[in-house]
C-alpha cells in the first residue's frame, strides 16, 4: 500500500484513476478512503473512472 500513497501527502488534491480496475478489496478501500483520508483531511481524494462495485467499496470505507 505504501507505494500507492508514496509522497501523496505533498499534494492538496489527488486523483485516483480506476480505469481498467473492476473491483477493489475491502482493505484497500478502507486504508485509502477512511484511514488515510482521516489522517490527512487537508488532502482531497478524487476517485475517477469507478464502476458500481468500486463506488460501493469506497462508500463502505467512508462509512466505516
């Protein structure tokens, strides 16, 4: 996971492009959209090219 978020804290806005990704694991979504987002509220995470399954995973992670 550290490779994906490597140096992300240097930016104010991060676009996460899910093009070609059909689904994400619960742990992946939780680590980025709940844990990382809560630790770094100054960084705006913008997921793009998400399908319904990924969107559902992101929403579940945000909800905790």
